[in-house]
C-alpha cells in the first residue's frame, strides 16, 4: 500500500507553497514517517518553527504547531519544553533561520542539551527572503547579495552542534529519503538535544544562480557529495575532499536540561 | 518468479513538474506531459517506491499489488 501521509496533514492544505523540486517536501514526508515510527501522539507533540521556507513545514502537519519569530524557534521550543516537559518537541527550520538569525538560540539549546529534536534543513541559502547568502552558502557561490561569489567560509552545522554540546548529531541529504526518517526517529528517541541536519536543494534561489540546469542535477550532486561515516573511515583524506559525512555523527549520554531543572525546583522547595 | 508490481496513482493537481520522479524511476514508467507527470508505461512498475519517496509534492502514490 502507498504510505498514508494524508492522515498527518491538515485537510485542505495541499498543494504546499514550496517551489517545484524543493526538497522540503521530501523532508516533510520523512518527518511524518519518523513520527509514525515513534508512535507520537499528535496531541502531545509540539512542532515549532521560525520564519522561512523550511519553517512553513509545521503549518501543514496535524499536530500542536507553533510558527514563531525569525530565528527564535529554538527559544520558543525551549519554553514549550520547560512548561510541558512531557511533550515531544520538534523544531523545524532552515540554515539561515537556525544558524544566522537564530544562531545564538541554536547553540544555547545545544549547550543545555534540552530534550528536543531539531530538524535543520540546510539548503545553502535564504530562500523565502530573496536568495541572500547564508552562513552555509559555499565559498565562491553566488547569491542575490553576493553576485561576484561569496567570500565567506561556511559553518559546518553538525560540527557546530557537537561543539556547542548537543548529545545527538546526525546528517543526511534530501536525496537519501529513507535515511531521513530513520535519523529523525533516532533523534526523537534520544534523551537530549538531537540535531538532524538535512542537506537540501533550493532550485529557485540557489540553483539557478549557480548553474544547476535542473532539480535532478541538484539531487545528483547531493547524492555524490554524501559519504556514510563508516565508509569514510576507510577512505584516504584526499578522497573525502568536497564530500560530506552522513549518518549518526555523534551520540552520547549527558544530563538532560528539564530533568536537571526539576532537581533545582525540588531543592528550592526544600524537599 | 513474478515480481510484485505496483499501480501508480498520480494526483495531478499537486504535481509541479519537477521531474525528480521521472529521473529516478529505474524502469522509466513515468514521463512528463506539459509539466505534469503521467504514467506512460504503467505495466513496467516494479513498486520500488522511489518516486513516492522522493516526490516533494505528495503527488504520487504507489499501490503495491501481487502479480
């Protein structure tokens, strides 16, 4: 049987607003499958987002959703989790929303290791606001604000998350559709901050400025870029140039923030 | 051995013609017809689900059926 996505989507919301070939739809399918795998009760699941193309995702899902200020998704999600620790909290956002405008909220949510799942769709650019370069636009690539090529080095989001203290970090691409739901499901099951970075394609504002002739070409590039972590360990360093590692990059057991905070409340109340 | 075949259902009003499904179908079941996908060779479908998994627009459903 075909997969039943319809029961997770708000009636009358499709077709969605994303451009032809935008990978966010593939990620949304993966997120729905992951929520089904983990048997999340939609009435007890908060999906939080900021502003941007990727942040439109929760609006289509039939769950408790919160569409907030630009970059502030992690901050609002932290609030939801602190007020209702029994809820499952999932954050959706893009690279501009999560690592530039909301960079500070992102690293501090990682540092606190609060129990939530951050699905970060990295499409290398600000899509909705007009194709400005983001901290993830590869050096030399063109954006509407860098017509002669972007001089900035990029953020490696996964390394940033590991460095900031997230206890589960994984990465995949929109091409690897079956891996998306597996990694998100692992992240949901993990107790602590789980960051799942999904490399995505933006044919409209990134692809057409950077000589990608079609969506399929962008998808093929994502496929060629990805090297699974286990395979990368056996490859010489020169073969990994320009590649990105996919799979679970980091996982550890660390004290979780809401549990730690419950201890503080107990102490303060003299128990 | 008879392989399980699939029946491709296309929801035309959702399709935006991105061509992902056409490019990744291993048996060339699908093709573009004026920016909307259509199942040109439905009998060749092997129900691998590649198109359903990768369709960003929720426009393709593959129903597996026993041959």
